[in-house]
């Protein structure tokens, strides 16, 4: 008998601010262990950003991170 899976609720955190205001530092400190950081500065194009978002949704990566139950 397997345990019932909790419903998956995707979560998005959007940080907005001027350059050098500490958005990345804040995100790493508060969400680094549980979320994927998607930055257009890193992926360079809107299409790559969409591909990464799609991959995260397919992998169900948001909060909380996948655990052993997700692979059973």
C-alpha cells in the first residue's frame, strides 16, 4: 500500500528591483535550497527561459524540492 501523494502546487517567486539591490543574494538565502533560479541574464534568450520553465514544471520543481516519495 502506498501513501497518497500530496497535491502539487507550483510556486513562483518574482523579485524585482534595481541592479545591485541584492535580489540574487536574497533569493539564494531564502529560496536557494527549494527553488530553481531562472534569470534571463543567465539563459540569454526568452526561448531558453521558456524551455527551462517547462523543464521545471515537468520535473515538478518548486517548493518543496522532490523527495523519495516523488520517485516511488
